[in-house]
């Protein structure tokens, strides 16, 4: 079979990322070697270093791409000009859906932060803060509109995100409730929690 | 200085557990060797095996003790005969306080579950379920009393526990809010979320 056209990095990049993500999620970052990742991709370990300087850079790349995607997807979906209640509902449904669709990298984002360099950790924390601020702005707007009754918008932001991301730890496809039903129930709880 | 009286296991057991917990939390279970734990305790690696059959048994021991303590502490504190609203408030304050006081082992309980054997994992999951049921019983009682308005007590249980445990990820001693203020604010959000 003829080799496909395209640069080396175009062909192996996504595959390296996919295999690294799968292996890190399954065994933990510390327990996975560059050699194992190379074997899973079907290249020599040396070829991996053409793509990434080291294992930490690969982890950072996965977590950063995830945060970039999350923020971009939310900004594309956020209803512009809508009132705070409508924006909060959209945020709740978006967060649950986006995270369930990317359970593996969400899991890594919580589990492997400590394996980032200090500098890369700060970058991921910055992106996380950017995302949290999107929610906090909605909560502040709702307070200003007199629609929400929240004692502390910062804490409400952290509480809502923890609650929503928690769905990933127990949700099973084909279980008692569909994703849509789960989103409905969480939206009911969040709406009440912010006093709307 | 004379050696203290007491059996070998009485003296080193708590120290082994403390050092293992500290090292697992700092570096991750996979990255820590029995030799490192022994060095931190100040004994030979061989001596460690008098106390525990292997590293996984040590992890299980830490996580199981934590869950046993959590359940026992809650049952000792749960206000008997009180109405659901009072019991829920007590639960919220208890959970935040207990988890903040044991941040290291709580962190391990989330991070290192995958490193347990299937059998030990099932035991920890069973204990977690027992604890969750304590909360769900309160929510069901509140529904029966007509005080709570919850679309699904199972999901509300998961949502509340995720929200409360999330405090551990951002709370810093000496920050903007004291533990008591955080507990007050979370209680306000939980109370509203359950429609009370």
C-alpha cells in the first residue's frame, strides 16, 4: 500500500496525542514511558522526539488544547445579548455536554496537573481561571439584574463548576437517565442554588 | 535515650501510614517506591514488609481508614431526631470541615482509586456509597416532610457531595474567607438548591 501524502507531523501528531491521552488516562502519567507511547503509535521512540521534546510537553499539549477548545466552544455557544438566566442555563448544559464528550482528557486535567512544570501549570491555571470568569460574569450580571440572589459569586462559580464536572465521575451511558435528563435536573438545581 | 515501650507495629504503623500518605500525595502512588517510604520512616525496606504485604495494601489501608473515619464521625455528629433541614445543614458543615482537615487523604481518595485492586476498589466504593446514602436519606426525608423540592434525590446527592468536596481544590487558609464563612455560603447554596 502506498504511503499517504502529507508531512510526517500531520500524520503522526494526532495519533501520538490520542495514544498518549489514552495511556495517561489508563495508567497514570508517571507510569507511562515514551517508549510505550511510541509502541502504541507504531513508531520508534526516537520518532516521538521529533514531535515533542518530552513527556511533560505532551501532557501540557493535551491539557492546553483541551482548555483552549473548552473556552472557544463556550464562546461560540454563549448566547450573546441574552439575559443572565438564559446564559446560565446555556452554560450548565454546555459544561455537562462538553465534559461528558471528553471524559478522558477531563480526567487527565484533574489527575495530572501536578506533573506539569511550574510554568505550564500556571498556564493551565490561567486558562481555567479564564473559563471560570466566563461563568462568574454571568452570575454577576444576574445579580445586577436582580434575578439571582448569591452571597458570593466567586464561591458560587467554584461550587457550580465542581457540581457540573462531578457528573463525569458517575454518569454511565445507558444508565437510568439520559444526558438530556441529567442536564435538566442539574439546571433545576443550579437555578435554585443561585436563587432564580 | 531509652527506647520507648510498645510493640514494633504500634510504634511504626502510624508513622508508616503518615509517610506513605505524604509521599503518595506529593509524588503520586505510581512514582513512590516501598524503599522511599522506608527511608522516610527511617527503617529498612524489609521492615516495611513486616507491616504491610505491599504498596497497594498500604494505599488501601489509608483510603479505607479515611472512609471508616468519615462515616463514624458523621454518625457521631448527625443530629438524631432532628428534621431534614437541620440534618442537611449539619451534613454540609460536617463534610466541608472534615474534608478540609484531611485534605491529603481526600486528594488520594480521588487520585489513586485506579491503583487499587478490583476487590479493594469495590470495598472503597461500597463505603463511599454508604456515606452517600446517609445524605440521600436526609434528602428523601426532606421530600417526605414536604420541605425539599428535589427532582432526583440520587443526583442531588452526587451534586451536593461534588460541590462540597470541591472546596478542597481552592480553599486556602488565610485567604479572603474563613472556613466558617465558606460553610455559611455553601449552606446557603445547598439549601436553595434543594428548594428549601
